[in-house]
C-alpha cells in the first residue's frame, strides 16, 4: 500500500503521478516538455509540440533533474512507478532517507549525462528525453548489489533467478539494444548511465574504492 512506503519513495511516486497528470493538460504540455524534458546541449530550436504549439526548446541545467519527473505515456509511467514501488522501499529502508534521496537523484543525473554524451557525439538527434528510468535502473542495481541472492523473475519469463543474475542480464540487454539501435525511442544509454552511477556510488559507500567515505555501508 502507498501509505506503507517510506517517505521519500512515497513522495517520488506522488510527484511523478502529479506531473504526469499535468502533462495531459494540452495548454501545459508544451511548456513542461520545452523546459522540463532533457534536450541536447547546444542552441535552442523551434519545436512543434503535439498540440500544434511551436516553442523554443533547448538545454537548461535543471533538466538533468526535471526530466526524471516527466513521462511519455501511460505505459511508460506505469512501468517506472511499478519498479519504483518494488525497489524503492527496500533500498530506502536500507540506506536511510538522506542517502537514499541523494542516491536516487545522483543516478538520475548520471543517466542524463550519459545520454547527453551519446546524443552529442554519436546520435546527433534533437529530441527530448524524459522518464525516471535512469534513476530506476540505479535502484535495480542497488537491489542486486545489496540483496544478490534474493530470487527475481520477469513477468513474461517466470523463471526465478538470483537478483545479481537478473540485474547483470538486464544491463547486458540494455547495452546490446543501445549499441545495435534495435529499439528506437528508448534511451538505453541513460539506463546504463544510471546503473553505472549507482554502482560506483554504492561501491564508494561500501568502502570498495580507493577514496573512503566517513561511514562505511556495512551490508
């Protein structure tokens, strides 16, 4: 139940749903996408939005956070919020409110940076990126690292497997899809950026890197 979730995960769920509902208002959608979605670095361009309105859109520094509260459709937000509900609570209980909040947004930012680098140097497209998936992949990695032996399975492949196997398999699939470009319209390298960012931050907190934190995460 929603009221059983720890506070930050609950707040993130509510915020994502509220922003998505605001996106459904035709007069608000162009503004939210032009200023809230993640656009490539460079000069702003005129863009025609679904309601026919034309606005200038381009990169602003706050978009590395705000894009993670926007979604491209009902399926997009349902899958992301389901994953946030599944993995967010356990990770927030483990890390605590402060570390969990930092972790979530750190993964969102590293996902945004990875996607912008790929767009800048490889794909060269000018289109908005939106969704919490990069941060969600960070949560998925955290679950696999901290609870590696717990059994997980895909809805369409009900074969139980250890969490670490599930997570590595999913990341390899994302890498394959991103490199081959066989699934258009999905920011696979943002997913990978969130996963890598989350893994590195966890390893730092666990004292596994040369630079040590003040307090080691023991689990």
